[in-house]
């Protein structure tokens, strides 16, 4: 059993799960099965786009980089960093303007073999249940919730299957009782999931005061991008794979001509489940700022589309 330095490894809930997974997998000897989902090396945007072209079922993604920009903030190794360049400052500004803000994550019970589309559908419906209706209005008023913006975070491991999280930034117009708010919203979340036949543990939903600067928080909210890899920490590789890991491993498999590789199957499942999904979903109060950020990003792209140098990056 390796000695795991807690302070360096556990910096968010996902890492806590990774820690648990590493302990389990170390005992059961299944850690090696996940190495197929870690890329052999860091690849350039062009290499990743070429791999996507070989296997993607999405035409806009296959064409991205060929004098075309797909504009996806959740699949595309080329467009995601550009879109984030506009979205992150807009989210950070909403945090800066709020009297108080909190960071939350919501999860769902899952097991190997669960379809990502099913889990994601249940979570989307659960979120709508959580943040609508008369009881939500009462809860908002009681704690002074002025808005929220949510994103997605997905990891995958052999031992747990797809592990989706919804990271959320809540903004408040007064200082809330966070303990009470956490209990009440966790209860609503669990109740919302049950309506679609799914489950979660109320104690595993997190809400806490924000940490870091508004920019760091906004960056953290949007960290599920296809360029993000799990870092190796103190010589230990996390046993779950990020979308970036899966994309990189998929590129390895395409290069090797291994069309049956798990990474290819997982990337296709991810594409199918996240079709037309925006990187962030805001509440009504935050929406205008994010719509404006997306508009500016789009204008920037259109301006570059006519230049030949903008086609292969
Ligand atoms: Zn693109």
C-alpha cells in the first residue's frame, strides 16, 4: 500500500474519489486496466483533431480546423480554450459582483456499465427539479441566492464506470447560513434524482464558501475541457481518467489502428451523450453576461475564419 500524502492529493471531491479508488484498486490489482485510458504522451491540438476526424460521428467536429470552427466548448481541443477565454472572465465577473459566493458539486450514484446518456439525463432533470418551483423560490429568498452557473465534470474508471459531477457556483446577495443551505439543497437534489429512478447520498453533495480568486474559481468550474489530463502526483497516477485522458488515449488507438480500443468507444459515447451541450448553463440573472461572452467569442472566430493561417491550429 503506497503512502499517500493527503495534503497534496486531496484538493477537491474528485481527488477524494481518486484517493479512494487508488486504495481500492491497489488492493484489488485493477489499477493496470485503466492504463488503456491514459494517453502515452501529450499531443498537439492538430494531432487530436486528426484523431477526432478519424472516428467522430459529429460532422462539425470532423470539419473543425478545416477552414471551419465548430465552436464546441465541451468536445473540441481547438475551440474549447478559445471559448473559455471569454467565458472564464464573464463567470469571474459574476462572482466579483456578488456579495458572497459558494462552490458546490452534485453527484449521482453510478456503477460500471451505466450509460453516460442516462446518468446525464437524470442529472439534468434533477437539477431542473432542484432549482424550480415554489419551494426553491422560498429557499432562494431565505438564503439570498441571486444566481448560479453550472458546468459538467466527467471522469471514467473501470472500477466505477462514468462518474459525472455538476460543479456549480452560487452567488448570494447576503451571507447565507451555508450549512443549512447545503442540507436543504442536497435534500432537493436527492429528491429530484429519485423522480427519474436514480439515487445519490445527501451527505456526498458539497456546498462550501468559495476559495481562491474569482478567476481561479471560474477556471475551476470550467476545468472539464478536452485538453485537461489527470496530473501525475508524487509519482502516482490517478485511477480515473478525465475526458482529456480519454481523448489522448483515443488518439493513441487511432494511430495504432486499434478500432476496438475502449478509449474510442468511450469518446463516442461521450460525444453522443453531450451532443449540443453548452460548457456552462447559467441561471436567468447570469445569462446575459454569458450570452454576451459567447457572442464575442463567435465574432472573434468569424473574423479569423477568412484568414488562411487560422485554418490549422
Ligand atoms: Zn472546434
